[in-house]
């Protein structure tokens, strides 16, 4: 499985768009995988990058 590149999450797209572009059926399914890899959900990570 390929991890989401950092530039994907730091872009101005929303998490739904990022999930779809990376082959996930939903943001929820992306968050599950993201949490397993990074230990936090994508929206928390996304908020940290944007602040």
C-alpha cells in the first residue's frame, strides 16, 4: 500500500477529494488506514498542517 504523500494533505483540496484521488471509497476508510500508519486520523493531521 502506498502512503499519502505529505503534499497531498498540505494542498487546498478537502479530505474527501484526497481520499477519492487515492483510491479510497470514503474519508472514513482513508482515516482507518491513515490511523494505522500514523497513529492519528487524517483530519487531525490535516488541521496541524494547515495551522
